[in-house]
C-alpha cells in the first residue's frame, strides 16, 4: 500500500504539538500578568474625589493621627469614613472660604454625606476586620502604604487573595509592636524575622488560611 503522508508530516505534527503547548503556556502567563496588573487591580491609580484630600498634608505636614478621622478602626471591622463635622472642626477656621472646600461646607450645611470614592474596596464576598489586624500588630503602612507621602490617595497593593495570603502564611514577616501600628515612620529591625516570631507567639497570632476565615 502506498504511503499516504510524506515522512515530514511526523516532524510537522510534533512541532505543532509542542508549539500549541508553548502557546497555551504563554497565553496563561499573559492572562495572569493582566490579572495582576494595575489595569485590573487599580493599584497605584489615583481616584477622582469630590475634594482633593491630601493625606501627605494632613498626616505628614499637620501631624494628624489616623484615628482622628478613622475613629472606629480599633474596635470594628470598618475603619470609618470621617463625618463632615470632623473636617469642619478645623476648616470652619482654616481655609474657611476656600472654593476647593465648598463641597465640605455644602455637606455640613445640608447634612448630606460627601460621596467619596472608595479606594480600598474589597468584593462583597470578602470579610475583612480592621480591628483584629490592628490588635495583632499589623501596621497601617503594611496594607495602605506610606499614606503620609500620598498627596492624593491610591491603592498601594493589589488586594488580591494571593497578596493577603502572603501575610496569613508568614505573619512574622509583617507584624510589628502594637504601639507602632499607626506609626508612618517605624522601621523594622535588621532581624525582622526574630522580632516577628516573638510577636507571633506573644500576640497569639494564628496562620489562618482556611477559606471560611475571609469568605463567609
């Protein structure tokens, strides 16, 4: 019986199979890179706000502590968005006639909340409790970045599950003494791991990676 296919067909078939595998692997890598990119995670992207509030000015320049505005961060799951009255405690006296702050004054006059755009907005199926992280020695900077250097607020990290799991799997890499949780300029010691292991034991930090911890 005469040969139907040329012998080179075997080589072409093998090359085609290997090329398809490489192509699929490359496609998977590209999709993973896109999924982690700022285009989807919005990390590093400044959001438009009704008022261009500068954390750099208020935290680094004026020296306002995080808890002055985010009053519930130590006791509840939600850090708290400051009411307009908190802004007016200062701005009824300072820059009281600034056109830039008219939305703040209007909110105070009408008792309507300012429609801030959430920067750190987790999906509805994710449960996150600020208070437990604060009590366990996780600093604001660890998740939110150096907010004292942000003229306008942006998301420092992706907030994706793999990023959360970095800390949940190895909390000793990130934990700090509780008295420095709200410090913007605290620097870890040379041997962070030694300090971290001691604090993990002292604060009774568990390595919680079960799905039900965050997905409830």
